[in-house]
């Protein structure tokens, strides 16, 4: 990491902090306040209780993220261009002269005569014990590169490298002997875990921290199943992924600053969490796998690499931006007919996905969603995008300027055209993101596809409606054209709420809301209406489609639910929801005064 630090410092993109800081909340608060100001990367040189410096906010801005990969990003784009359309090589061969060399860097390189790095050893308790949020269950590794191989293999091309958070301390973990691993649905390590459960072989695991920035990024890159993330790490880093094995058979990265090796216990689980996560809420305590620690290696003068997650946007938002940028040329290969797809970071990524798809089925008929519905099924049936809870899809060509990257304009286009009697398609009692607690079970909830196609069928209202008073409603605010925010009393339970919604929908049916196709109920409509980020975060993280969508003039026809008037999403906090992240105010004030922001 020191090469990275020197490069950033040379280009005035590094803040060195020599003052001793407490890893319990103080370090994370410094990170958050520097990030909020779009500040530089931060090198913490003196963390209480640890001999090792730590680096954060490395990817804190999009410009800095692109700067880090400035030498390799154009080359990778050319590789991806050729994968998407091989005929481009014939059209412009000179553009792709260096592409074979880039592809060669994708091959991991074994150090046959021992590791090119001399490792020293330490213990888990000597690592920076960074705790980010007050209710966190302990210290966590927040940018781990978790490496596993299938049973019987030492071939890195068969490996999985993923970013699955690691709990270093707290709960029932035996200090220095055990750590917790948190991995969720559709994660490659789960495939390996299942295979080891059928094997007598120990489930070895290596966790890398630090090293080349490309290695951490590769751990979150959604590679096709069966293709190792190490190949992408080599291309993005501009050098092959170097590795060796220790005397216990553990895989070691020759470029990582730290390597934690151990064995994942096949039939042992322990409580992991809580952890303040990237939806803006705590991921609560659940039983997850345990790794028995064998060794903790480090390079000479290592740097601990970490981030702080929370309600987006945060540092990890740059990962999403870069992924979109890299794979946009492959979108139509993965999802035939899709022109654009965007997991909305401000809504916590998985709760809201928006897309634009092509309609080619019946171009001679009156337009209605047809092909885009089959495209939607492909999206919510594939890998990581299957975790989407709300999928809103529009038809390509209805507006040539439409893009998924202008959120407000996309919503206006959609709300002008959507027909709530026809364009809602639910999936109930299905899986949703592990971190999303809006459902009625852990990992369990519902999904809805909302589609639109054709010319506008309504004009959105830009001004507050004239509404007669109602004792149920605490406040009314305009969120954006066509979207009304309403505050009601706090939610209690679904049985009582059904009666309340009958009263509310009856009241709304008497109002002139023709220009407001969407009504969002929240605990604080003023907060919800403040900006688009608040709107999508509250609306899509705090609602479960099957339970929390209502409508004016709702009906069921042959098992299809729709409504003739405004759609209502109840995005109030529910008793089963996880608590949202709130920083310690005393530490916030202390850090703000110290930083003098």
C-alpha cells in the first residue's frame, strides 16, 4: 500500500493524521466527516492499541477512484469491448494492439520458490480494532478479500475471491482463535461451503487486507460463475496476481499487506453482528460460519486498509460507479434487450433497480408492456440482480433522451406513463437481500415489477393539491412532480393498519389527485421530500411490496392486483425493522471541532 500512499501524497490527495485516535468510533467518525467533505484519502498513523497504520477513503471520490486505475482502465475497457463485439477488432485493429498483453496479465502467477515477500506474524488483537457505529457487535474487517478454493484444488483459476465482512472481536468469538464470516445469498463462497460439507477435507480460507487497490475492487466485481476474480485483479492492477502456499496449505497473496489464514468450521455457527451496513441500518445479530484462525501474516511496514459503510452514498459507492462503467458494454449480452440498468445506490442498491428495455414483440399494435416484462423476469432471475425488491422498467424509444442515470427524470417519465390497473406484477414469499429487514422474515419478503410503455397518460402536478383537512394526516409535502408525501401516526401492526388504509384510501378517493399517481406515507414527510436521495431511501428500504402497497380504488381481477387511482406505498418504520444508523453525537462534535470543518 505504500506505493499507493506515496502516489496519492505526491498528487495532494492524502491526509496524514499523526494524533492517536481511538478505533472505537473515533476513527470511523473522522472518516465519515472527511468523506462528507469529499476530502482526501486518510492515513491514520497512530491507532490506539495497534502498532499498524491504517488507510481509508481511498476510493472516496469518483475522480480519485479513476485516478487509481488511470493506467489500466482504458485497457480493460478495450478487452470488454471486444468481448461484447469481436467484430470491432476488424473495424479498428490498431485500437486493440495491446489487448493480448492485458489478457495475459489476467493469469495468476505462482511463486514456485517460496513467497517473494518475507512475512512476519502477529495476532488478531494487534490489528486495528475499528468499530464504526455505536451498536456494532465488535471490530470488523470492512474491506476483506476472502479467498477459497473448492475441495481438492490448488488451481487459482477455480477460486472465489469475495468481500464478505469479517468480525474480529466481540460476541462469543474466542480472542485470537476465532473470527466470524458473514456471507449472504448468491455468494460464490457458499458454493464452496456446500461442497466442503460433502467432503472430508478441511475448508481452508485466506483473508487478504490491503495490497493493490485492484485486489479489493476485484473482490466485489460480479464475475460470471466459474471465472476467478484473480483474473480481473491482474488486469485492473496491470500485473499478474502473485501467490504462494504456506506450510499448512493456505493460499497467500504476495501483494497483500495482511493475510489471515484459517479453517472454516463446517458445522459450527456463532452469532455475528450487529453491524452498521450500507442500507443505512444495522444488520442484526444472526448465526453465521466461524473460522478457526491458524496464522496472521503481514508484510514489512504493512498498512491496514478499511472503509466505513452506512447510509449511501459512502466510499463504497465508487465501486458501484466503476462497475457500471466497466460492464455497460456487456449489459445486452447478460440481459438481452436491456439498454440500461442501474442499481440505485441512494436506495441501498438492491431495494431499487431501474432499467430501460427494448420492445420488439408487437410493434404494430397499441403499445403496452410486453417484451420488457420478459426482460424484467430475466433481471430478477439472475445472480445479484435477483436481489432487487423494486424493479421499475421503461421502454426504450418512448423518449430518446431517457436514461437511468437521471433519477428524477426517469421517475417523471415513468409516472407519466404507468397504468396502475395493468403495470404492477408481484412476487410474494420470495427471497430478498439479507441486509433488508423490510420483509416478514430474514432474507424473506416480496418483489414488484413496475413497467411502463407508450405515450404519457397523465400530466404530473407540480404544485401542492388543495386537500380538505383530515384528522389522520399529520403533514403533507410535495416530494417531486406527481409524488405526494404524507405523514401519519406511527405504524403499530398490519391488522390495525388494514383498517387505517381503508379510511385513508376512502379519504384520498374524494380528493383531486389525478396529477399525483404516487403517494408515499412516512413518519416524516418533510424529511422524505427534502431531496431525491431521501425519497428513494425512505420509500424503498422501509417497504415490503406485498404488505405495504395500497391503492385508491384497488381491485383484484383473476389474481391480478391493481388500482384505479393513486398508488400508495407505506414507508413508515415497522416494529420488525432494523434500527437506522445514528452516530454518537459527542464523538461527532469532538471530531468536528478537531478537524475544524
